[in-house]
């Protein structure tokens, strides 16, 4: 564990020093995000809407940081699996990302928080918060639609049975 913290500390020092060189995992993710955020911030339309649902093969080679895409012989431009925020900001823009988080995550978190005394909503609350605040910086899970399959299935299975009114 101390090795991981030391590595992360070195990564942060390289970023603090203004280096644009990838030193480790953390600096790779932060520089990847910064490169995509900088691209989005150069055009008002992209700030709001991002680049949308363009496919990898149709997107020009713009970014230098990313995992190697063997098919296109360049770094992956759009759908990196490393940091959800880079994918969200690039695809949805800054405004779209805020709308996504506030329209989908916040109501779900509030709903689970209100029912936190029950086991399943409490576990889903923790799962969602950990995914949003920690895992999103190391994986793109929250940017994928399948992220919501397990929470929705578990949450609906924990709801009380619906009462049908009698016809007396």
C-alpha cells in the first residue's frame, strides 16, 4: 500500500512541476483528462455538447495521450477505459457532463440516502458514491449504460410489493 501511495505522490509531483510527461498511472489519467478538457474548452459548442457519438475511426488524430489503438495505429482518441471523466467530458461536454451527473446520479443518491436504513439501498448508496468519487478516476464504468443495470435491478427487487386496491 505504501508503494502505491509513493507512486501516486511521484505522479502528483510531476504534474505539479508542470511536466507534460507521463510518469505513472495517475499522471497518465490526469494528463489524458487535461488534454481532452483543453480540446473541449476551445469551442463553445463543444463546451456544451461535446463531440457527441462520433466513432473512433471517424475522429481525427488530435490527442497524443491514450492507450495504443492497434486498429488505427494511434493513441485511442475517444473511448479510453482509464478515466470516466475524460470520456464524459469529451462525449458530452462540460455542460452535458454536469447534466448527466445531476439528472441521473444525484436523484439516485438522494433516493438511496432517504432509504439508507434498509440494506440494499444503503449498499447501493455506497456503491454509487464510491463509483462516482473514486472508481471514476481509474475506470470508465460510470460513463457506460451498463453501470445502472445492477443498481436498478437490486433497487426494484427491494421495493415493497404493490398493493392492489380491493373492489368492495
